[in-house]
């Protein structure tokens, strides 16, 4: 009975994804830990590892297929003592998980055991003393159907693992009864069709009269960005607050810090913006909040999402508890997260969540802009370029390096006075950067 390799749920909100690439082919032998495929989610491309040894019997979903539902069977793995004849009439329907596809995301206790096969049948994976029993999925399945307690079976596989022949040997010593017959599954033996690419829908403008163009298919990430930002702009009542910060002192302090910093540490203006934002949120906690219909969620920790441009879109890795970290730690962590983001290697826990966002386009020479709020957060700070501008100091005209910052605010959760108070604290910290080091 071949083992099903399923489309994994790589994040709690994932319902479908793109099978970007197969790294194995039919007939290949794989071991636990081998990378089988690359899955493109709404945020990144992630690798799927095998948790069992065997031979790839049949690939059911071709590379490049979009819209593959979570828990769809994407391939079949032949276990030991099985050959290609076992594929005939193999059941390729997904497990009965109940509810929608999102509910099939693996539980925390299951993640370490399985990413790409059906969860082991309950009651057959843990011994009476609480130790996990090592057994192949095929052995577990047969044991469950035949009523064999795996804790009483000796394993002959690698590292004492229980395999098919061990369960069959145990069965030979067990009297057969009517209840031992496998229950009918009621599932069709016909192979399930491969997932089809979704049909374009929604925004389809009139293209009459356009010149020749190249059609670039939308990636899963681009589709999710489009959907989420459209929902944000349509459903979240935005308002905007802009201030100008003089950053000559900040640039001077940054230079001094980098001259004295340890090897490999180079604090950026953006690192100082993250630090200032987190302290301002501490001082004005009402701005560190999320709207729900039932209640306003005022977050006690400042988890700062930072927009990072990557191929095909953007992603917002999160600096957790930024209010409790110094500039050197923020700088080191931000560089590591940005590198992983551009390589498509971010893990879900590194980009999910966040209580407040920062988007900085200053490095591109953008003077000022207003960003779209990143739901469910209540605010996002848009940071422009620092540039020399005329200012009035002590009644006289002078030149200063000025940076314009705009706060986009969800008016349901943050009122104008609260947003203004946050911006006032932020401006103080940026213009007196020594205070953010205390």
C-alpha cells in the first residue's frame, strides 16, 4: 500500500500553493530528511522534506502547477517490499480532515514528525510508557486495520523501526476474527485528477487598443498581496499624519556608533527608525493595537514588521520584542532576516504576526509617501529619504537634513490624537538619538 505524499500546510492560513519544482523523479530512492520538492506559498518558496525512506512510485502533480489544495496527494511513495504493481488502483484521495483545507495545518506536536505524509493513526504511535514508537506509515496503517498494538511488536528495520514484515509476523501469532477485516473505505480507486491552475477572475480591465505586451503570470505571492492590500484599502478607514524630522544628529551618532561597533555590526538609519518606533510604542501603547469587532487588542510587546522588497513582491519579516533590544541586536537580526527573505528561506514564524509596520523607501530617493496598512495591524510608518532642505532655526534660515515620515492609521482602533502623540514621541527620539540609547 503506497504512502501518500501530501501538499503540506506550511502556515496556519495556507489553503493552497504552487508546486514550484520537484527535486526527485519517479524511481528515485529517498531517505528521511531528503528534500523532495519546493512549494511556493503566499510568502516564500519552501522545501519539503521526506520523513520516510522508500522509492518515488508516482508523481501526481506536475512541477509548476498552481492552486494545489492543502492535503491533496502530490505523489506516492513505495515502501520496502513494494514494487510498481502496488500503484495499480492506489487510493489517491486526500485524508478526511473535516472542514476546509486550512484546518489541515499540522498541529505543533505533529510538525516534527511529518511534513509531507498523512498523520499517523492515533493510538499506534506512542507506547504505554509515553515513548514514541518508530514505525513506517505502512506498518502503522496495517496495525490499525488489524488491531495490532505496536508497543508489543519488535522492529527489524533501521534503528529498530517497525516495518510491514514485523506487523505481518505479529499477525501470524494473532487469531483472526471477523472484526480483523479492514473496513471498507468507500473511496474510489480511480486516481484523483491533478490540480488545475486557477482561472483568472476579478479585475479584468478592457485591454482594447494596448500595444504589444508580454504576459507575466501572477505568482501566488503577487495574488495574495493584491487581495490583502485591496481589502485593506477598501475596508480599513485610513488617515495619514506626516512630520518632518531633522536627522543631522542621528547621522552623527550613527557614524560614531559604527566606528566603535564590533566587527560585522553596521547600524543603518532604518535600524534606528525601528528602535525609535518601538520606544514610541512603549510610550504610547494605544498605538500598538489591532482592531477586531469584539475588542481592541492592545499589544504588550512591540513586534515590528519591516517591509523587504524581494523578487515578485515584498515580505515583512518581524523583529520580535524590538522594544527590548538594542541597536546592535536589531541591526544584526534585521540583516539576517532580510537575507533570508531575499533567498526565500524565511520560516512562517519569522514573518507572521507583528504589531506595527515600517516601510522605508528612503534608499530609493523617495521624498515621502503613504503606505497601505498591513492588516490586522493598526498602523504603518512610511519613511522617506533624508535630504538637505532649508529650515528656520532661532528665527534664521538654515540648512538641515530632513526626513519626512507619514503614519497611516486605522481610524477604528487609533484616533487622531493617539496617532499624533506617537508621532511626537517618534520625532523626539529621531532628533535626539542619544535618548533612544538610554
